[in-house]
C-alpha cells in the first residue's frame, strides 16, 4: 500500500467509524490534542505525510503508524488499526524535524 492508497482508504470512513483506546484518550488529554481534530485528520487525510505499516496483533486487521504534518517541525503521529473500523491506539506529538526521523 502506498500513501495515496491509504489516503483513499481513510476517506471511506466517517467519524462514527473511529474509536479510541483508553490509552489514546489519556494521551490526547495529556498532550492537549482535541479528539475531534484527530477524527477530522483521519477522514480528511490531506495532512497525512507518511506512514509505516507495522505488524498487527490479529490476522483480520492492519496496523499503521501515521504522520500528520502541521509544519516541518511539528506533527502528530497516530498508531491506528483498521479492521472494518478505525481504532486509534496511541497519539504522539512530535516537536522536532520529524521528516528526518522517518527517513
């Protein structure tokens, strides 16, 4: 899967198809990130700059580390699983040159 394909796949979901683990909700609260903003980033992934597929725990799901760019030195990293709906596993703020990190 490439970036364009993932963006197209994410656009097929709506906000009601997105849920958060307790861990992700706590992390969003601690990092002062609005949960609605996260949902909006997912269903309208224009800020999705990069991703990496990682091993999922279950056979019927896919897991991704997604980088949503806000600027060269600020992005959100969401770890999410997709299996008919989207589950946000964790949320991370990155406040440095994140582009070098993913290369």
